[in-house]
C-alpha cells in the first residue's frame, strides 16, 4: 500500500499552473517538523513537495497561504524529467486529500478562537 499522511505548515506561497491539457496543478511546499532529534538540539524540519491536481489545486491556491497549517493524505511518487540535457529526479507526494488548518495570525490580529470567545462573552453579558 502506498499511503502517506503528513501534517505541517506551508513554507512558500502557492502558485496555480495549468498544463497543456488544461489541467490545474499546484505544489504545496510543506515544512514538517521531525519528531526525532538529539537532546539539546533544535528540532529539524523536512521540506516536502506536495503536488495537488484539478479542482482541489484551484481551491488550495485560492485559500491557502504561507505559514498555514495543513494535513495531507496521498501517495509517494518518484519521477524523472530532462531539462537542458540534464536528467533530474523528483520524489513528491501526490495529494488525495488536503485538510485546511488555522491560518497564521498576522501582527495585531486576534486568533479566531479568541474572537469567538469574546463574541460568546458579549452575548452572555
């Protein structure tokens, strides 16, 4: 079985592209923190390319931003291509499901959780 599940934060802005066959595609660059590291050292992040196709790619490009938390389920794929006479190899995740998490707070903004608590407190007062 080829099944991958990852949780992390988007490390780069997302750009939507269209293939020659009019298929929408985007790559999410996912920063995933390692659970294993030496005592006294900072945890390291792995940066993993996740390819998203079709309507899901369009939705991701329209709604996801750098720093946002996402959960991805998909499959691992190895491929190669040739560019300028040189062969390149790519290992990537092909997304089947993308679950959107909380967007990062901007300076001076309260989180959605904080705002909803304030709203509930005003209603009960």
